[in-house]
C-alpha cells in the first residue's frame, strides 16, 4: 500500500487556510518566516513577529498596479538581517554556556549570491556582528576589497577576509598589498605554489602576512557535495604537505604567520554527525600544528550549514537533522573539548555559512498561464456519435473500445482494481491495433478519452481511503495536469534542473479553498527539461503538486484569472547560477521591507532584463536588427503583401518587444 499523494483527500470537514498550511508544509519549511493568514494568502514575517506580516498576494497586486509584472523575485532584507543575527546569537549562546574564549565570525562566501544589494547589506552587518567576507576568485577578491571599504565603520579593518580558490601571482600580490592597506585578509593555500608566492611577495613588500592552509581530511562529507571533502577533494593539502609547509615557513622565519587552518566538508550537510567527525579531526590537526610553533589563531570549519528545504528535519538531501542552535553547540563543544585536552588556547572559529544566511531571503512569484488536463467526465454524446459514425462507415467497432466503454459505465467502489486492470489491458490492445493499422484515428481518440476518464474516476474513489492500493501508485502522476507558469527554470531555479534540488512551492492565495487538482509545473522555455515534477513532502517522493482549478475570465478569449505560485528559499545560488536559455533573462527583483507602522513598502526595484539587453549579451547589434526589419517591412508594403498600417503595427510591436520584458506580460 502507498500513502496518498494528496493529504487533502482524507482531511474532512470544511476546508480552512490552516488545512492548506498543513498540506503544503508551510510551518515546517517556513521556519517562522512564512505563514498563511485567514484570507488564505501566504504571509511573510521577516522578523518572525506575528504582528509584522507581509501579505504576498497584496504585494503582487500592488506591484501590478505599478506596472511591475510577474515573474518577480521578492527580496526581504529583514529576513537576511534576522538570519545573520540568529547565527550570531546561536554561537554567542553556545560560547557563553560552554565558557569558550576564542570567539566566532561567520564569513559570507559571495559566490552564494553575488548580487550587489545582497553583498552590500551583509558587508554592512559584518562590521556590527564581527562577521567577514570570502572571495574564491580574482573578480570576487576585487569585489570584496571594495565592499569592505564601503562598509565603513571602526571595525572594517578587523573584518576577516578569507581568500579561497586557485590563486596566481597577481592575486597573491593584490592580497599582500591589501594587507599593507590594513585589511585583515587571509589567503588560504590550496596548492604548494601558492605558499611560495605568498612568501615571495611578503619579502618583496616587507609584510608579515596572515597565512591559511587548507587540509584534506580523511572524514568525508555527506549529500550531493560529499566529494568536495576527503582525500580526493579538489582543493587542499595532504597532511604530509601540511608538515612540509610548516618546515618551509620555519625556513623563512614565517611560522608565526601561519594563522589559520581550514577545511571544507561540503555544502548542504544534512547529517550533523558527519560534520562533528570532521570538526573533531580538524581540531586535532590544529592542536598539533599549534604545538609545533605555528601562530594559529583561526579555525575555519568551512561551509556546510544546510537549509531544511522540505521541512522534515531529517538526514535527507533536501533537509537537515539539526537547527542553527544545535550546529553552534556541537561545533563549539567539539573544538573546546579537543583544545582543552591538548592544553591549546581556543581558536577563533570561522564558518562559511552562506546558504544558511541567504536562502530564506528570496521568493519567486510566478503566474500560471494555462493548463493541460485530463477530464474525468468525457462528453459521452460525442463519444457515442463517434462510435455510430464508425458503424455507419461500415467499420466494426474495435473490441478494446467496447471494453473501455463497459468499464467506464460499470465502475463502482467495489471493482476499482478489476476495472483498472481491464482498462489498462484494453488501452494497450487499442494501441497495438492502431499500430497495425486496424483502428481508425477517431476510435483511438475514443479509447484514450475513456481510459483517462476511468483513471480519474478510480483515483477519485480510491482517495476516499487513507491509502492507495499499490496498483494505483502511479495514477496521481499519470493523470496529473500540466500547469504552465510564466518563468524559466534554467534562469530562476537552475539547481532544480541540474541537481534535482527541491524548493518549497505553493499557491500564494486561494488557500481557504481546497485544491482539487494535481499538477506538474512547466516553464515557458521550449526545452522538455523545463518542468518541475518533484515536490516537497515530509513523507513521500511527491511527484505532483496540489493546485486549484483555474478560473476563466468572464470575457471570451481572455484566458484564465491570475493564479500565482510562490517558490521559496531561492536566495542561495539560484540568483547567480541562472542562464539565458531561450534568451529569458533576469526577472524583476523587488526589495520589500516594513515601515515604522509594520506595513510593507517597496524599498527598491531592480528591473529585469529587456529583450534588447539579452540580445546584446549574445552579441546581437540591435540597431542592425531594427534596420533589417524596417527594410523587410518596406519591401513587403511595396509588393502589396502588407498595408502601410500593418507594416507600422508590426514595426511598433517589434520595437516595443525589444524594449520590453523577456517574459510574457499578458
């Protein structure tokens, strides 16, 4: 027996917004930042204060009135601030409870989200919270140096700046000069030649640099990025190389410059036990190096603090089995225990927890453009007319069609399994007959309609029970609708496509109504991979999303009423990894904050890419395109293929389209 994909099937009584919150798991993955109000709208509590709520549907309506259409990315700066303060408080509490004396700094790797507005906010907070920044490439180094300058304040020169990744001569020289500028900057040696460059430039400029070494641990990570740790990891030095580095620094009278030891166990670590083992091993190495005379002050435990995307708080790839507080307590306890036993001073702990900082701060809102559905109630009049037409044409009605008709008419709650087996066999026989040329196209159409209708009715009746019979496990997926949403998966949710990352998705309104449909989501790219067919659930591998039936607008041909879906926890990596598949560019990004009265306000609008801009990214000359189009239209007018008015309209559409949003603006 299998659990029913839609819990709505067995929640009885009057449907409420609270039922929707439970159905979509909002309290679990929302972590106090996301809720559902009495109107059935998704709300955001940026500071987790119930009285300070932002109604997302109200925001979308307000943006539409201002000419800002979906898809739109909403950034909540107050959530970002709250996350950083929560991490700071968790480590403060852990250090206080355990009498840890070394201190703590969380360093933000800007690769997680390099958008200027995000990085500037974190840099400003870093001065206040004694946090820092991390750069993993030359462009990121230059950005971080500028960010640390603009952050200002008396603590800016004490802000730790960690430099990871491969480094060439120019990179190391820049770091050395930044040290002379007063920056607390630490290049982490990933390979031996970098150490030689650091020593060379230190002597050239008369600098006593701070040096970090990254070690390859025997402990492996867990999850999708477990290969980034262990002895086969891409970066770092083996223990034997670590000892050689100590001797090399001794030789150059610079062992006191070895200030930091670093490791990286992997991103999105879902099992805290794996991480504790790695921290334990790293701390033992730290203590041994300290006893050898290294001037160690910092212990960088790397990234890895994960995000509970599915709300299950479990050791699963889209979840984590710990909280921020538990993470801090375990890290502090492990490091303190090892250092105390070795009689080594407690180091300043550095973590590079970018995902945990930024994921919650960004939400994508998309509108549904239409859907493809299987109907449970086919037009029996048309089906019977098709059968009569077949007979009148002198053709015998294929037996599989008659069997399907019989199964449809005689379906009851007592014969669901039998009817399903009969319908499946009849459908397969019908397809075989068609393939052999013994069934007409109209009869194939009748067979398909009847089979889908039987499946829908079986599913409706079966879902009145709390368990689906094993035979029906695949029915919800097989019979699901396709909801076409106005976005590009490759631009806004690249990890969903690339590594099957789950992100919470749910409607942002109509949650006081019971959703009656199941759907997968398709984007507007022409790529068959541009779809989402795995969804967040704490219990099952859910392959469809419960959604509401779309409502038609009253005007004929006007399409459906707006139906909005929210995609949550997109602040880490998604904004920067997106690509230009089908030349669909960045969405609008709107910063939403709370004013002094607790009402939401628009703090900043960053307009999305125009068609003209994305064409320029791929080296099109837009004036040349306009010129060629105008010449073509003029020739068509001369030849009488277009009227002058038609040509004018076409050119206006072309020019307006180039200046407009890359997404649909119905």
